[in-house]
């Protein structure tokens, strides 16, 4: 699908007001680019795969809005001019009572797949300890042929392995996965943890997610890693927090049995309500690996585990992120 992109140059102080004014004018879903330092809360909410380096803050901000573009070139040009004029009017009104910076408006065209190609500038092969993670547009070098290789591309579902929280989970999985392991991955995203667990030797994996994008992401990544059509990876769309039907479906995917290992690389504020439900899906002495925990919230997750019958055996650390691993003692 083709889109018209309207990019407004402004200043950080004017972001919120301009977004609101342009929303009232019919422009929704602003994309914000600025160099404001990220707080711990910002990082937790964003939870992005590719490390961010905003650079030195210069006070400038760019707001981008996208409008579906007609196929006809003349119609597309007319629509672009009409929307640019509307944006300029909004900016002119805003100038009367605040500094909006240059207010320059740039109009361009983009397609759905452009962002995938843009990621190629940032996402290259890298190692997680002895595991080589490589995207489809790069070739495995002969010197790496003896390594464990995970093929994965950035996609619409979280999980490339670059994020510290994912790496913390992977290191814990390497400790505990055996050829007898049945694993549940809550919030599976791209399926990276489940796929690596199969590569580590796990017998069966069930993944759950709320986002339908996970369906294609998991299928693509299974295919890239030679696991296409694998009957030992089951993906279930739904929320195990409080939804009895989803919990039953999860257990049925494992032949009605509870799981040896449960992973959840989400956020601390989700792990807290999730943990009591994990006790219904994990075996006695099963391993519960959690991550997605910003520094300062690991004690909250650890105390929640303890209150629900888990013995905390490890708190991992990488950068500003933490993982908490527990054993279910019932």
C-alpha cells in the first residue's frame, strides 16, 4: 500500500500541542522524532529491539503523519497539496501563541515495505555468546558454519535477540532446557525464545500472544530456521491472565500436562498479575524465567514469585534490564 507522508519540523516544546491540533484537523497516529533523553519509564514502555542512540539533544522535533494515497497520480498530487495546505494553516494558527520552530513541511511517498528495507541499515549479524544471529540479507561466513545459527529478521512482532531482556532469557534457557523439556513462552512475539529452545533440544513449545502479527512472524522465523511445518511449536492467540478458555487451550497443547519451563519476557507490570496464573500451568519444580524488567522493579517481581510459591534462584542483569528466575515449589 502507498502512503503520503507529511513531516513537520518543529521544536520539542511544541510536540504535544501540535499533535493535538493536527489530530483535530484529521491527522492521526503521529510519529515523533526527537533527541530527548529517554527516562527509565520511556525505555520500559518502548521495549524496542534495536538499541537507540538519539545523539545530542538539539531541541528540534519532527512529527510525521501518514495518509493512504490514491493510485491515480493526479489524485495523489491533489490530495498531497490539500493536506499540506491544511497542515500549514494549523501551524500558522499555532505560531500566534507559541514558538513552533521552522514549521517546515516536507511531503513524500512511502510504501508498507519501506521500513523493512530501512532496518537493513541498522540490523546486522551479531553474537549472543556462542549463538550467531543473522538476518536474511546477510550470508553466513565459512568460519561460522560450526556455530549455532539463528536466522531472524526484524518484523512487526518483538524479538530479534538484540534487546537485553531477550538475551537474559536466552542465557537462562540454555541452563535449563533439556531434550525432555515442554516449554510455554508467554508473549512469544517473533517466537525467538521458543525457536531457540527447540534448537537447544526442547521437546515441545507452546507460545501465546495477544498480537495477530505474531502468527506470521512465528511462521516466517520457523521457516527461516528449517522448522517449517514443525508440529512441536504451537501458537495460541489469547491472554492467559484470567481467560480460562485460553489457559485450557494452552494445557491441551501440551497433552493436558503442565510445563517444565515457562518464560515471560514482557514487563514487570504484566508479570505481577501473570504469575498467579503461571502456577496453574507449570509443574512442581518447574522453571519460571521472567524478563522485561527495568532496573528497580526486580524486587517487585521476585516478591511476587515468592508469594506464589516460587523459590527465586537467580536475578540476572544486563544494562538497565533485569531477569528473575524461580523454581515452583508449590
